[in-house]
C-alpha cells in the first residue's frame, strides 16, 4: 500500500478522536453561560471538560495498542505510525487527567485546536484549489461527526460517574 494513503487513514483516525472537542467545549461553555440552571451542575460539567478530553486520549492510546498488537517492537511501531508528531500530540491529551492541568480548561481547548484545523485545512483546500477532491471533505465531515459523538459521550459518561460518586459520598 501507498504510505500516503496510510498517512491519510491515520489522519482520519486522529480527527475521529480529537477534532470534535473544540465544538463540544464551545457549546458547553455557551450553554453554561446562557442557561440559568443550577450553577453547581453547570460548574461540574465545565470542570469535567479536560478530563473528558483526557478520557478520549486514553481511548486513543487503547486504539493504538490494539493496532500494534501482537508486535510491540520499535520497528513495527515505526512502520505503523505514519504521522508521529500528530500521534504524539494526541497522546499528550492524557496529561489532562492530571488535576493541575485539568483545572486549566483553556489548555485542553488550545491543545485540541491542532486537530480541529486538520479538517478545516482540507475544507480550505477544497474551496480554494481547483484540483481538490470533494471525497476528502466528505470523509472528514463523516469522521468529524463521529468525533463529536465520541467527545460528547465521554463528557456525558464522566458527568454521570461524577454525579453517581457525589450521590454515594453524600449517603
């Protein structure tokens, strides 16, 4: 197989995990600021945003480990990873599970903007380039939608787990 095709597939995988987070972040902050609901619920959801992003990073690590299985040698890893800087940047999302980094929510947004720019760049190339293929944009948007679902699901799971732990702590 062509390595550019494998690099494109890996780029789609990375978009699928991380690119949806900035929109989820923006919607959560917007809803939290505009809707007058219990402030404790909104504060909890907003405080869990970086940890949801870290959970997606852990899921990405699991995906990579599954991809490397059964050969975890350096040569095999070099052969599989076509875009090492993007993969390494994606794995750095796990660091947001550290409470000191988790308190700085804007850092997780800045970190994820790199991945958000990947489909934006493809869209830009499609709109302003004469030879660009629209299938690339279609693929990006399908994968971006899956990324939105993944990031929203991780946030919902963490909110539910946090509420469950808070409920049992009170009892």
